[in-house]
């Protein structure tokens, strides 16, 4: 796969794009407090978010530049901040997928709740995820920030038939999504956020379906429903849909 990497002359523009993507993650309810991390290729380096900082309150100067494939001193960060503690994930994915421009990790609430309960959703059940995320590999739990976790995520996103997965579900740790589509780095960042939103929609829908099914069984064969045309004082009795 050919490498797609913006030139260093695009640094200022990419910094603004990463900051905007971090704000969008918070607005979508996909991160809280200092959660989440984002990176984008910058030549042979990575532009990555700092550790321990709210991603919806970053300034472009707060982002950190690090070597892409090997450990090294971070630079170009404000106030001496350090890169994300999940930097190993970003390096591993960028190293395994030369086509990837952007990587985003977020602690998606519904995704964490499902995997904590031992449930892994099937992206084929919804039209959008079936089309846009037909493969959603599941990565078993490993310590956050570990090389073990980074290697497992990179292998999940780089393995199997084409097209390669655009996101991976992490046990008790949310999800990771990549931006690998045509277009510039800003588009890649937007694509990665889109994919995380789709993973969370899938997980919320799966969780709600499980809750509705459990409530339906608990209520028995009938439940009180209200027909769309009925007035507020006109309860209508309906039946629970039976499985064939």
C-alpha cells in the first residue's frame, strides 16, 4: 500500500483540523474529561494530541510532534506537554497501514458497556454499518498504553481481505478508527470521527434492542402501547412481536 502523508508545510492547517476533530468528539458525546487521542501523519512524523488534556479545549500549539515509527523526543508542544499515553497504538497502526492518514481512539460509552457485558455487536445488522463498516474486528483486553494492545489493534486493522477494516472495537476500552479514504488529511480526520460515531450508533442500537427484548419478555405476551392516531387518554393494547 502506498503511503499517504501530508507535507510538513501543512502543519498549521493540520493542527487546526486535529483540534476541530477533538471538539467534534466531545460534542458527539464520544469522550469525556481527558479521554481520547488523535494523530495524523506529517511526513515521517506524527502530529498527536497531548496526554491528560481535554480534547475539546486544545489549541493548535498544544499538539505534539513525534517520530512515526520509533521512540524519540517529542517536540513543538506548548508548555512542555507530553504526547498521548496511547502513542504506541498510533505508531503501530501507522506502521502497519501506510494508507492511513489519521488515527483516533475514543472511549465510546455504549461500546464499553457492551464489551464489559461480554457482548460484541454485528455491524451487518444495520444498513449504514453494513455498508460503511462491514468488518468491525474485536480486540480482547490488554493494558492501556501497552505494546501488547498496540500490536493487537494494528493486526486487527491490517489483517484479512480488502477492503481493510476502518475501525476496531476494544474490550472495555472503546474503539479505534482510521481515516484512509481519498482526499486530504482533514477529510481523513472527519472520516475517522464518522466511523467512531457509527460504531457508537451500532452499539447503542444493539444495547437498546437487548433492553427492549428483556423488557418485552418481562411484561409477558402483551404490553400497553399507544397507536399514533390515538389521543393521550386512549390507551391501545398491542402484542409483543413473537419470534417465528
